[in-house]
């Protein structure tokens, strides 16, 4: 099975090391940066999860399902052992807690010395996450990240600032349009809501995606039918295939293939991009299954593509490794358990088949 996507990824790391310019960034870490790259993957070649380092598949799945739920509070992530957003939430807590009028109950300790000077001690990151996990009131107050991806995907506000006032569900609209007007050029979902950026802990890095469908040929449909029913493909090239197309449709053979292209303004190439590739690959699989189409091509348009300066040695280590074949995706999709709004999946509904990888590569996450 081909692994061209990982070859492209490793070339991207090499490109940054060779041509990257050193730039400052908001985290204070510093980066090597290049601008404007694209990666492409044919989904029939396997599920696009990197093999040159062990990937936290369940973590990636959990985050995507969190987006699809429309959730913006890390409580769901923490409860499912996903800690991607811990640093952002804790940083937001540290920034805001000193200004809260009810400060005492949100601090680890609070005291006033003999001169009347208060001393405060906020929770460490680890203590903060424990409070999120075990204190629902604390989680509701401090686990919230603002109107990030989930809010924009499922509840884009027509009137900024009015939460839960019946905004636009872009994912539901996309599914509906795919079923009724699959050749539309407006099959898009956007997360970069200008009117709400200042309320987000972090503006969206992958800020939008577009899908595209095409009709499957009679040969592609025949191959799908043959694989599903363990039969041979037999098609007379001189025949009128109208009746055969109808037969396949009656037997629920997909009529279309669907591709997805995402756009990303800022790309943490060592830690973030491998997750982004797999996450949008999974999203394509989920949408395709929902509308009975075949996952086709996955495309990423990448803006500021960078390596943090404390990721250089890790990138060199990964480049030295030879990719394995890509795994396949397994989906435990029990149709009677879902109400078709893509919010009912749980992380264990997805699993990998034949995933082989090199050891994990540890690197610090810059917040």
C-alpha cells in the first residue's frame, strides 16, 4: 500500500530545515518558517496516520468528535483523556483569575499579610486539570475556551455575542446540501468568525474546509460491489450501463466520490500537522459514510508552515526514519444508535487496522 502522504510530510520537514527563515512568534519560542505549501492524499491508499512516529490516534479522534459535538469546554476532552487544549485553558485561567471578583474560590490559596497585602497562588496546570475533572462548577467556569471550532461549525452566530441563540449549523447544512445538491460549489464550512476572534483563546489555525463530489464510473461502482459481495467484476464495454447503474443503486452502492480540502493559516509541522492530516481524513470518512459516498482525495493548503526551534532535533530524527505502510480505518457504526447529526459518535467507535509505527517522538507543545 502506498504511503505518499508521509513522503510529502517528511519532504516538508526537510524543506523547512533547508529554506526556513527564523521568525519570532506569540509563544516566545521562535520558529523556522516557510510559506505556502500543499499536501495531497488519495484515501484509497489507506488512512493518513503517520508511521514514522507513534501517533495518539484516540486523542485525535476525541478532539474531532468534540468539534462535531459543538463543544468548546475541555471537560469532555479531559474526561476522555485528551489533553491537547489543557495548556490553552490553563493559560486563559491564569490570565483571568486575578481579575475575577470571586477570586478566592478559584485559587489554590489566598492570604493577606499584616500589611494588608494579598498573596494569591493559582492552581498549577496539573492541579487545574484535576479540578476540571472532578468539579463540574469549576469546569463550567474555567474549562470554556470561547467560540472556537465546535461553536463555529455547529452554531455560527448570526448576531455575534449572543451564545446559543439559534446560530447556523454549518455541518448539518453541509450534509443536507451534499444529499440534495452534490455538485454545488458552496460545500464549505468556515471557522474564522471575525466578529468573535477576540473571545477565543486561540484563533482557528485550520480555519475552513471545502468538499467536492464527482460521479463514480460504472467500473468504480462495479469494483465496490464486487468487493462487498466477493464476486468478480464483469462489465461489457459495449453495453448500455443504465440498468447496471440502477441495479447497483438498488443495492446501496455509492454513486459518488467525495474529496475534502482544508485551509490552514498556521502549521506546527512537528506536533500539529500530523494530527490535522489524520483529523481531516477522519472527518472525510465520517461525512462520506453519512451521505453514502466514497472517500476520494484529501488536500491540505498550508500557510505559515513552521518548526519551533525546540523541535529541530526531533524533526531530524523523524526524517531519518523509513515510513511503513498506512493503516486502514475501522468504524464500529451501529446505525440504530445514532440520530444522524454526527454528534453521537464516541472515540471507541473508530479503530485502526494494521497500524505499524516507529516509536513516539517527544517534543514540548508551545502555548
